[in-house]
C-alpha cells in the first residue's frame, strides 16, 4: 500500500469512528428520552440496535489490526490507530450502558 493508500485507510478509520460515535450519541439520547417518557418501544429499538455498535467495534478493531500488520506505522500514525482501538472500546461500553438503561425502562 502506498502512503496515499495508507492515508486513505486512516481517513476511512476516522470516518468509521465518527459514524460509531454518532450512533452511540443517538443511543444515549434515545435511552434518556425513553426513560423520561416511559417509551418501551423506543427502549426495544435501542436494545435491538446494540448489535450494530458491537459489529462496528469489531470491524474497526479489525481494520486497525490489518493496518498495523500491513503498514507497520510509526509515531503519530501508530498512536492514532491505538487511540482508535481504545475509543471504540469506550464507545461500545457507552452503548452497553444505554442498553442497560433501556432494559431498566422496560422493567418499570
């Protein structure tokens, strides 16, 4: 992969991270909304969409692993990739918390 190809792969990784963050942000907003409004249907939707976040986490982590293995990045590029893996783990955990809140909402 050329440097241009590597830069494109890093940009795609960044876009995937933004997309995942946007989905998690929406889930957090929706779980609060469902709790405040006691909206069980919205809670069900949050629970159903949890697999989307889980799958996106795996996909992004796999892209990071492939980039490290194929490109052997150094310095800032390597830090960017490792930071991405840490961020997707935290985002996935936030999505799990949103699901937990949605499950609590269904019980009340």
